[in-house]
């Protein structure tokens, strides 16, 4: 039995779907049963629990052989803060997995430069990595690059919907973007692999793109080229210093946006593909699949 925490989120849902397609027994941990309705047809077990509630995690982990977690509180505040969920909550889940003697704990971290430690969300991921390594539980740490579903959408979707979009800084810094479904494919492939146990698995997409490249791709596919409104670096620095205290969620976005514009975040997928031969999705195909339904999309020849 494979327990997927965060199994109703974007990445978690993709992982659950692939596990079920592969004939694996799956249990989804969620705080609200209604969020799991879309998974009912696939047949996973659904257990109600909360990373902040240790007793619910003990029940969720009972009988599980593996735990995969994608749960996070990037958009959380108050009782659902990063400190409550990503810090303490993940420790609770690791402790419950240790008590249940699971044979592999797969944690979704992030492939980011050290400068991201200044952002509470990413600092929490690195703290969890350290805690997991020292826990005694056999572990796998996934470090994907920037999700298309998050960062590419922030740039591209407003362009399509409103005819304009905001660009962090110059928009010319190279970033590697990866599709969530490709991350899910690699996550599932790590299960019970000896070379993935007590190892870090870096995951990325087939191409490095600037934010201007992202806007151009959305414009070319949809025909909505629109306006690019640049937010100067000086403004980003000011907002990054102030907003985390005023609005933590927006503050994280601004802090990450500043680093996206100032620190190259490239990735060469060749080594990954030798071990995990997935078909990587190019951004153009990803955009076409979402904004031109019914049109055949192409995949990268890299995978």
C-alpha cells in the first residue's frame, strides 16, 4: 500500500493516477474528503487526516509500505502556515512512517540555488530533507525544477486571459521548467529502486527558457501576444523586503520572482534520462494541450 500525502493536489493527483494505472494499491491522505471526489473513479482508498494531527497520520501510515508526499503550504497562512505544515507537519509524517516501518519515504523538495534559503517555504524543504536523512527511514528526495503549472502559468495565463502579463525584472534569466506529469512519472519510477534509496533525484525539463521566452511561447500558440509589463528589480527588492511581513503568500511569490530574474537556474536532463527515461514535455506542447484542445501535441525527442 502506497500512501500519497497531498494526493489531491496537482502533482499528487498525477502521481496517484500513474500508480493506479500501474496496478499499485494507493491510499490518499487528504484533509477534506470532497477534494478526493475526482479520484473516486480510480479506486484509491481515501483517509482523512492532517499533517498537524499526529494521531491521524499514525492511522494513515498503518499498513503502508511506501509514503510519497507532495503536501505543502506555499499558499497557506495562519493555522495552515509553512511553519505548521512544511516544518512540523512533515516531521510528524516522517515520524509516523518510521513507526509504521515503511520501506521508502519519497519527499518532494525543490531544485533551487542556495539563495532560496531566504524564503521560508524553501528553507522548510531543506530542513525536512535534513530531518528525513537523520530519521532512519529509507528515503528518496525529489528535487524538481520550476513547475510549468506554477511559474509558466503565472506569466502565460494572464497574457491569454487579459492580453497582458507582468515580467519579473528583465525577464532574460534562464530557468528550467518541467511539467508536473513528468515529475510524477519519475516519482513513480523511484519506488523500490535500489539506486533511488537514500538518494537525491533531480528532475527537470528538456529546455531552459527565460520569462520572455515563456510569454512568447504562449503568444505564438494562442495568438495572444499582448503586452509585457516589467517589474524593475529595484521594485522587486523593495517588495521582497516588506511583503513577507504584510502578506506572506505574496511575499514568497515576490521573493521567488526576484531570484528567478537574478540567478540562472538551468538544468541538463541527460543524466536524469539515462536513469529515468521519461518523455519530457516541451513548453510549447504543454501550452498547446491546454489552450488548443483537440490539437495533437508533440513531445521532446530527448525522452
